[in-house]
C-alpha cells in the first residue's frame, strides 16, 4: 500500500514540476515578446487631446486666402445642388423602372389569361 502512495506522490510531484516549467516558459516567452515587440506600442484608456480654439475673421486674411476660402464654400454649395439633382435623377429612374415592370407584369398576366 505504501508503494501505491509513493507512486502517486511521485506522479503528482512530476506533474507539478511540468506545470511549473510550462508556466515559467510561458512567462519567458511573453517577456521576450514584450521586450522585442510589444513595448514599442502606445495605448491609453482615456485619450484626451487638448487644443486651443482660435477664431479667425475673413478680413484678417490676405486677399488670395479669403478668395480661396470663399471659393471652396461655393464649391460645397454647388456640390449640394449636384447631389440633389443626382438624387432626383435616381428616384425618377427608379419610378420609371417600377412602372415599366408593372406594365410588363400586367401584360404577361393578360396574355396568360387570353391563352387559357
């Protein structure tokens, strides 16, 4: 009976030694990974950027800069108009397609009724 206890005890001891070696190797592997690669990455849980807000009047700019800014504003307005026109064209095309499909579908039903 003591041989069985000694055998189980030595198996348990070998199991704990193997477990300890695996844990140490995992720790060394993670340490090597951190040292070689992970330490170069930044991370934060509460990113906050502090910046100053400065008001700039158009009159304080040079004439060419003011023209550029005002020109960009009209380009945006033109883009809004072009976008609205494109949306109108798309919806008109979809309506035409729906009407054509409905007419085609009703024509197919009428011809099927005429054949039977």
